[in-house]
């Protein structure tokens, strides 16, 4: 074989092996706590989610379970700016900011549907405008994650597959797998079949959307205490974010992403703890 042909062949093999290595070895990063959002009052044991409003420059943190439970509004440093009595006005499960409508939107428990907040002059929710009626999600407690680039809402279903809904109409589009969500490192990347029991045993049922190129979707691994980021295009595991030792994790709700920060709700202290 000609020298240059051999050289090209070896270069091709190197590229292929490097590509396979990158797909099989996700990067690791240690997270640290950077902010706390303290829930101002009792009522409800689960955090529904946290959203960042870039125009208001405020965080909105909702407690799940009842329309009268707390919705805390906080400045960029985590200082509470809303009155203690501020209510969610909606049984929130997932909450996000829509840059097209410039509104805070959410999906609710069971058949509460999807809705958005109308804010007063102080940036506090004064009422709720219903967007879509009925149960437009995999199950009762599903928390939606909004993809502002594609105008889609993602949910994890009961076996860990991602279900995709059109944001304007709440119409179901499709579903796909996250590769190696359970069997990471134990075989082929094509082995993406999950079962209901291992998924609930090892992962939180809430999905987050980060907007990060190639690592758009995040799930919380409660077995290893880490957040795993997956590629939206390929479904492959891209990065592992290691939580500080002793971080409280749950198998449903209590996990969110806003303003480049991963939030976990500490049920004992009633604090949303933000990590970067």
C-alpha cells in the first residue's frame, strides 16, 4: 500500500476510534451550591419547579400540590421579593419562561392542562390564563421541560422515554430513548430498552431542558447522586454533573433548571438549592 494511502487509512481509523471513545465516555464535572431560594411558608411537601424571568430578573419557585401553596418570587441573589401569602393559583408541575410570548407558563397536575401567569406591576402572578385543557402529558405528576429553540415541551414517561409535545397546541408528536439511561457502560449504545421498575428505582421522573449544544436534556440519577446530560439529537449521554455529598434527591418532582442553574428542593429545610 502506498505510504500516503496507509497514512490516510490510519488517520481514518484514529478518527473512528476517537468518535467511539467520545460517545462511550461522558465528561464529568463537580457541581457546587451557588444559591438558595427559601420557601416562605408551610404547605405542600414537593417542589414543582423553578423558572427564571429574564425581563423581571427574578426567579419564580412553585410548590406542587394545591393552588393555594406557595409561589416564591426571588431576585437574582435569591432574596425573597414576594409576600409570604403569594399563592401558585394553579397546581403546578412544570414551569418555564417562553421568550416568544414573554410569559411564565406551566403544565399542571392531571387534567389541569397548561396555563400561563399574568403578572401585575410588581411582577407577581395576579391571575392564570388557561392555554390548553385536559391531560396533555404522560401521567398525573409529569413535569414539563420547555425547548424554546424548537417550541416543544418534553416529558419523561413511566419507562424513561422522552415524549414530545408541540408547545402551541399541546399535541403529542413522538417519543424517543435516552441511550444508556440505565445500562450505561454495560454494552452497546443501541441497548436503550428500559423497564418501569429500574427507571423508578434509579431516576427522578422529571426532565429538564438546558439549551446546551449537544447536552440539551438533563435527568437526575438518584442512585449515583448526579445529573446526567444527554444529546437531543442522538440521545447519547454527554456529561455527568456530580452533586455535592449529602445532597437530598427524590424520585419525583423537586428537580428543575433555570438561569443556567440546577435546582433541587430540600424538603426538610424547605429550600430550593441551586448548583452550578
